[in-house]
C-alpha cells in the first residue's frame, strides 16, 4: 500500500510505502500555549488528523507525537503579564487546547510531551552539539554554528547568496529570538542565558542558568519519543523557516542520521487575504464561532473542504456551505442506519472499529483522492457527494455493502454523525417569525429580504398551509 504526498524538501509528490508491521513515526509541531488556539492553528492539526486516521484505517502502526510548547519567549511574556507562574499560565491554556481538540474530534496523539518535561534531553542534545563543534557558548547562552552545517537551508531552499550575505564563516553572528525572518539568518540560540524578565523560569546547565531555545525543544522531543528518522513531520507552512530548518540542523548534526523522510506543510487559513494570526488579531476561535451557532464539527468540515497546500480563505459562506454539506451526510447516514436497523447511538462504537475494506465497491474514488492524490480532501468530498447524488436510494443488499465503506469514510474525515433532530437557534427563530409577520401583513419586499438573510445564515424557509417551517440548507 502506498500514500502519495507532497514533500516540501524535494518539492514533489512522493510515494510513501506503508508497511503495516513497521511503526510509522510522525511528529507534528504542537501549539505554543499562551492564548486560545485559533481555527487557523487547527487547520494544521485537522489535516494531520486526517492523515493519522487514514493510516489507522489501513492498520498501519502509527506512533504520533504532538508536543506542547510550554516555555518560549511568548509563554514567559504571557505569564508575566498575567501575574501567574509559567506553569499555572500554560496549564490553563493547555487544558483549553485539549478541550478544543476534543470538540473537533481530533484523535489524541500517542504521546504529547511538554517542552518543560524534557529539559534533560535538551541539555544532552546541546552537549552533543558542543562536543562535536556545532555549537559554542557565549555569555551564558549557547548558539548553533550554522557554518558548521554544510547543508543548512536544504528544506527551505535558501540559496547560496542568502547564506553568504550573512558572512557566517567569519562572524559568529548570534540571534537570540525564537522566531525570525530569512533576512535575519544567524547562529540561533540553543540555550538562552537567564535574563531578569524570565522571572523564576530557569534551569541549571553546564553553561549557567537559563532556558532552552524553541527549536532545541522539538529536536529533543522527536529524538526522545521517536528515535531515529521520522516518516512524516508536519506543521504549518510558516514553520519551514527557521523552525524546521533548525530542527534538521540540530538533529542531523547531533545524531548523524537523516531527520525526516517526508515534510508535510499545511498552507495558512486566511482572513481577507492575510494569515489568521494572534499577532494580527484577525482570528476566530471555536468559542467565538459557537456563539454564532457554528458547531466545531462545521468548522472541522470547512477546514478540510480546501486542499491543504492551498491557502484557504475563511468566510461565513464557506461555513454555511460546510453546515449544509454535513447535514446531507448526516441524513444519508441516518437513512442507511434505518435501512439496516443499526441503532444510531451505536455509531461512535462502530466508527472506532472502522477499517478500510480490502475491496471497495462504492467509494474507491473517495479513497483514491486521499491516498493517491496528495491527501486531496476537496476532491474526496466531491466523490462522496457524487456517490450520494447517484445513489439516493439503495436496496437492502446494496446498503449492506455500502455501510462498511461509509463508516470508513466517516472515520477518515472525523465526522461523528448526529441525529437530525434540528434545534433552531433563537436568533434564527426570531428572524423567521419576523419574516412571517411581514408576509402576513403584505410587506413582501421585507419578507424576501428576511428570507435572504436566513439563507445567508444557512437556513431555508418553507411555507405551507399551516404556516412555515425552517430547515438547515
Ligand atoms: P503556534 O501555536 O503559533 O506555535 O502554531 C501552532 C501551529 O499552527 C503551527 O504548526 C503553525 O504553523 C500553525 N498555524 C498558525 N497559524 C496558522 C494559520 N493561519 N493557518 C494554518 N496553520 C497555522
Ligand atoms: Zn516544532
């Protein structure tokens, strides 16, 4: 069995051979826990989740590590601003993150290490780099010497010119920041000497008290929990440089084995053409969207409705479309269950045991799009809707053969169908009532405008002899 996936390093789609017995090692850079995760962050985790779900369906022995970054420049600043200890501050945001993951039906990683729990591993990594001439200490900090790493830049394809302008061989220029741009390439900090702003956040090291750099954390955690070469390492596209470039440099210089076979990077979720980010303040969270009656399941669907390598624009039209698509999938599931006398309440248990049937009769194109076309979720969803359109009604025998394939589809997408007992939000009910009043009083223009407003919010009004009915689009 093979999976075709684009590899950032080679810039082409490559086949990953899946061997069920062999552990499949995958690492995804987890959240920095200094505030609510926004749905842009979750685009990355949802795509990684679909990948893990596919592998599990294929009975691959997946070991999935996603870390928690609970010490870095941003968490320390956040804790100080809130007058909390680093631990109190990051524990709170970690719990909030876990709560969101559950609402999005993300599978928990096999291991979820925290950076602060692996300081010894990080110190051992730095020591190894020092011993082998890849790092140097200065004023209590330790820096990675980029000039000692001959293929530095191979992931982000930094060209010769960019590297030469830094004059790295002669100057040992050091950069203390965790995050920086391409034009600020310099020896980066593996260990940062204690500063008064760090408050009580410090550990002892052979180079003095201080704390690790962000890049050091991930390399030490991948090595600790996954050992040698990883099969797939993922993250948002903003992590290609410098974070992943630095992870490669550290890991390969220290352990002398290739770090990663396959790099998977997820394009950004945007708002009006700009990256959704805490820095720009243009973010939406699961909570803020739920206040507007959008369920996390709708957000999840909207996040996979676009291909992961293309930037996705966040719009309420997309959310409404996701809501309506999900309702159709739920309704189809409900019909199948009824036909086969499957108790709807048993679906979660059935989904947990879902596997990919050896011979697909109905939904092969759906899985082909995911497995052989670079995790092409929009194409797969297209195949799913074509299937539903072509088979609105199934015979009992047909339903029996479709059902296991259907369960595999739901599992791959992380869709947890809910019974279609529609609950109408109060604001929708109010708009519908207003529209009915306008219609009854002969103000058809206002009634039409209100019907359109309801459509924009994802609801259709159906008039009948008794009055009206509303249903999701
Ligand atoms: P952070 O918590 O900032 O370390 O980010 C966690 C993950 O979310 C990283 O893999 C980022 O690359 C990713 N990420 C951040 N913003 C976005 C966005 N707007 N769209 C998609 N992924 C993002
Ligand atoms: Zn990382």
